[in-house]
C-alpha cells in the first residue's frame, strides 16, 4: 500500500521542540499507513508523543523532518489555507474534552463544519439530524451542552467529526473523562459507524479495552511506533 492508496500516511517523520538552549526530540522515525475503514489504536506512556503524532498526522502541525500525506497529498507542499480545507474534507477530530460551543445546541454544534465548508443551512441541518440519529441523539438536538451528560456531549463531538463524512476520524483519549459504562457505549458506537460508513479510526488512548478492540494496536516508545 502506497501513500496514494492510503487515507493517511507518514514517512520517517521526526519532531523536535526547542526548550531554551536545549532541543527535545519527541519523535525520531515514525512510519504509518492507514487504509480505508481501518481501526488503529496508538498507546504509550504519558509524554511519549502520542498527541504530538496525532497533531502531525492531522496536519495541525508540521514535522521537523519526514512527510505526511492526507488523501495522497504531501501536506508540506500546501499552504496553511489548503491544509485547512484538506483537513475539513477528509478528517474528523474528537478530543478528550468535547470542545462543544456552549451557546449553541447539539444540532448547531454538529452543523458547524458543514457551514464552514460553505454548505447551506437547510442542507447542513438535514445532514446534522441524520448523523445525530446515528449516534442515538435525535431526541437531544435542541439541547445545549450544559443540558447533556458527559457521554451525550462526547457523542455530539463524534457526530460533529463525522458530519462531513470524512475518510478518517482521529480521536485523542475519547473515553478519558467517561465512566466505564459510557465508555463501552462509545466503543460500540465507533464499531457501528466503522461498519456502516467505512470510516477509518485512529485512536490515541490509555484505555486498554478500547485499544484491544481495534484492528491494529501500535505502541509509541522511544520516538517510534511498534506493532503489537
């Protein structure tokens, strides 16, 4: 499988941060290819660089060396605006903290990426309602985040990530703030959406149960990825 065949790929990426006179190398030589519909978990100790890697794969940051390809395109060759458009079209993001906008309803939060992409409000709301139904929240469309439980807020965040029908959704500790029962529900939801939409999922997690349920489990240590 080449980078052209991959939803997401990186080759020999490194990431170095400057801390005063010192340089800290977080990633030394990371290679990864994600196929359509693939489910991949990335685990590792705190501070190993998992979130850094996710940000690089998602084009939110650029590597110090190496290449990242989103939908076959080398993101280093794109302008910041072009990278943003590519991210919005091909990728969805879910974080440990849901980052929903408190003054907007669940439906309005979910529709936001579509409106940013220039889709009209009526069409955006129609698609938003469909994806909220898929995550089991059709009865909660008009509720604001403060009126939703933690699990419901995370489901809204997942719906927002999926509403553009991205090829790949990247999740950073998606169950980190949830109780076990709610976390299991999120696991099942991801599995259902993967099968229904053929969406790829990359999950950074400390949740061993979630990691073990994915098709591939990779460990990030000493700046490189190791397949388990």
